[in-house]
């Protein structure tokens, strides 16, 4: 879709992880279409209509800026390693704490020191269906064309340094 990713690119390049998280949420809403924009959030059922190129762009920006540590594909890798079990996954990416397994946005680690898959955040307070739809999206079901299947982030694309 006609979405401008330059603001996200710049925030990530500057290491402004919290601001980049907010921008990612807004870009996801824009990519989901006019109804999501009016509502201010994305229904899980709308995710399948988000073009794979847009989700890959969001992911590639996060991966490139973090050396492969952050992004949806990094999260998907951990999710699959944890047998798609949400409690194990949320613990592995440090999204829960305490006896009630609740962590508020202000308690997240918005730095490069966070564990693999910690960012970007996807609201799962009302359930995991939106997050699952992203994890199962065709954009991440197989390697992106020309990516070689690697998500280690070793090579930084030229557009990140623009």
C-alpha cells in the first residue's frame, strides 16, 4: 500500500526504539486499510489483507536496525522454537513478569539490550489472535524473495542508511 516508511527507518537508525514501536503500530494500521485507520487498531481478520511487501518492509527495517534481533521474523522464529505456545513464547521474549504474568508498556525494554524478539510490541492483552495472524502471514511463511532465507541481519540494506 502507499505507506511511507522513512519515519520508521529514521527512528530505528537513531535507536529510538520506543518511538519506532509506536510508529510501527501506526504503519500496521495504515497498511490494514481505511477501516483500521478510522478505528485506530487492526482486527486479526484484516491481517491477511495486508500486502506481504508491507509486512516484510516493517520487518526488514527492524531486523536491519537491530542486527536481526528484533522484528516479526525474529519473533516468529522464537514462537516456532517454543512450539507456538504463547506462555513459553512471551516468557522467552520477556513480555511477562510476576505471578500474574503482566507487564505494562512502560516496563518493556526499549533498547538494543532487550532479548531477541522483544520488539516490536503487539498488543496481546485482549488475546493473541492479532499476533498469531501476523506470525502466520504469508510474508513470514517462507523466506522473502532475495533474502536467502537468513534473518541474522548481518548485511544492512542500503535503504537503511539513506
